[in-house]
């Protein structure tokens, strides 16, 4: 190629490249200027969108806040199940793992009391017959046995009589006196055969049996089948035994007292319990005088025998001598023949509307289990928990409740074999919201910050006094399900459940309180 030609053409190419580069830079700069102007001001012909178009609705904001709260919660080792919806419309506000199965703990009582209330009715009363196979002479001598035909009534308790342990027994004694009885030449027999002989619930822990929440079950029971003991240190002489007083006053438990009063600067350990399968109980160890008065509870073995034993004690205290013994009818050689007996009187319990309140508000296990066995007796083949569960499931199905995620194993929730989903609990709560007995049901629940097991929850928040919900607590399980109302009075149904958490239950309670407070804060 001619060198002169090359020298002529190359400067032209170089110039063209320089021009193209300059144009590219100018173009990019113009684009950036336009973009900057668009981001800082709207041209006069543009239509600006209103800010509220980008705001969340109240429901969306609540869902966002609850989601954020649970995502940041220190419960990563466990899992949450949540469902929140409007009661009247069924519109779901928020849900998380709503189809998953959880141990409900005492949320199970919602299911038991709902079925009992709807099937038995709020005015249902247990009826216990006091009869005899003998006769009374003119001097008031009853020659024969006094027999109590148990009905499963769980209300022979201080809980139903303004804290009085003896009120119900006094009524029995007064009724017998009214029939002129001054002496009984025979036994006091208790018949518990309205229920089966399964004394504990399905899957209950054997080492819980000594504690009040795991009291034995029976068709004839008194004082919820446990004894409260008041412990008072001896303030006169260190080294003396602690003064232990039973409530009700009874000698039924064979109590060994090896609990000594010691000075406040003494390192101490003390314990109490009952040997399983017996009525041999004990307190032992060293009790600091500064501890003052304390109350502890020990369950009894054989509730039927316990009931007639205490009645015999009360009769004799009232001056009615009983020559025979307190007897469990199961220990008789022959079955009782009621056709050959005479009825003295029938004792009727408090109405069921009151009974379910004594279940749900304090979360009372014994009464809940009794209700489940009662359903089996009234509507099934026998007075057992197994039959009661069948009746419950048939009831839920009949009303169209979703029971696919529902596994019942007891009536109280003490068993860790119960499994429910938030979906199912919401289905139950929705069913009861639309039921004619709604007011009885909701009023049986604790009221947050006011009474029942949620009396210490939501204090100082908008949810205080605004949440009717059932609590649930066993090891590593917490549940809170029920009803609340927004600021405008709109009812909301919710179910909050967490299983297998490793943080303290108090911290879990704080999370629950925050969620229900957000519900109550909604407009």
C-alpha cells in the first residue's frame, strides 16, 4: 500500500472515532440529566398518584407487623401456628402454619366445654341419689347402709361454695338429719360406677400424679380429689416440726411430718409427696422460719373411698354415730341392688353454665375430664373418656366443623398426645360464635388482665379487659385462643400456638401479649 495514502486516510478515521466518543458522552449526560429531573420534579403534564395508594390497609399492616414480630422472635428452635380472622365475615387477616398440628395444652378445654355445653345444655345438673337398703326406726336408728349413687358430679368442691371446703358436706348431713337419722348401724358406701375405673387421663405422666392438676378421676369425687395443706413454721422453738393443717379437715391421708423449722441463715432443702398407689404422704426436710405460711397440695388415691370417708367424719362430728365403715362399692362381694333401696334425697349440682366457667377460667383439669366422661355416659356406650371423645367428634362433624386436623386424647389438654391445628381451633371458635349458647361459652373464658389464667396478661395495654381467650401451658407448649374486639367493636377470632420453644415462657407470653394488643389496637 502506498505510504502517502495511509498517512492521508488514518487521521480521518482517528477524527471519526473522536467524534463518536464525544457524541456518546454527550448522550449519556443528557439521559442522566433527564432522569435526575424526573426524580426530583414532575413535569407539568404528569398526574401524580395519591400517597394513600401505596399505604397498607389495616389488615395488611397488622399481618406485616405480626409477621415481623414472629420472624424476629427468639423461638427459632420451635414453631408458631397462628390464624386470625374476623368473627362475622370469616375474612382471614393473618395465618402462619395454620394447617400444621400442634400440642394445644389446655386449649383442649375449649373443645370439651363446647361439646358439653351444646349437647347437655347450660341448665344441665348432675343428680346424686342418697339411698339406703335399710330402714329408720322411731328413735332415728338407720339399720342398714347409707349408699351414695355417684353421678359424676365434679362440683363438690370449695370452688363452688365461696372457698368453703365443708359447705357441701354440711348440706348432706343436714339433709340426713332432716330425715330423723341420729345413728347409722351400717356402712357408708360410695358407688362410682357411672364412670369407668380409669383414674388418669390418656398419656398422663406418672410422676405428675401427686400434684393437684393430675388428680385421679372418679364417678364419685370430693374436693377435686386432693387435700390442701397449710404449712406454718414453729415460731416458738427452732427444730420443732412445721405445723401442717389439712383442708378439708380429714385423716384420709396417712401423713408423715418430718419437716423441721430452722433459722433463716440455714441452707435448706425440703420436699413432699405421696407414694403411688397408696395414701401414704409425707413432708420432710428443713423449712426456714422466714418462709412464713405456705400452701401445698397432695392428691389422694381412690376418690370414692375419700368421699365416703370424709362424709363419715362429718356425720360423726355432727353427732350421728356410724357403726360401720367407709366402703368403695367396688370392694363389695355383691353388686348393689337399687330396686331394694329407699331414696332419702337427691342432690343437684350447680348448672353446667357455672361448671364450664370453673373449667375454663382457672383451667381446671379434673372437671374437664369429668365432663368428657359425662358425654360418654349420656350419649355413648359408657362413662369413659374414649366414649366421650367419640361423642365429641360426632358433634363437631354434625355441625360441619373441619376435624381433619384434630386428635383428641383427653379432655383437659394435660396429655401430650392431643394434636390440633390453628385452623381447627378457629373452626371451633367460629362455630361457637354463631351458636345460640355463644354468651355462656365466651363468658366462661378468662378475661385478660382481670380474672382467670390470663389475669396477669396484657396489663397496661389496649387488650386489658378486652380479650376472652383460653390459655394453654405444658412443658415447651404455649397456646392462647379466643376472641377480642377492635377499637370500633369489630369481633376477631384468633388462635396462637407455639411448640418446642426453648426460651422462657414469660418471654413467649410477651410475644403473645404484643400480638393481641395489636389486634385490640386495630380501628
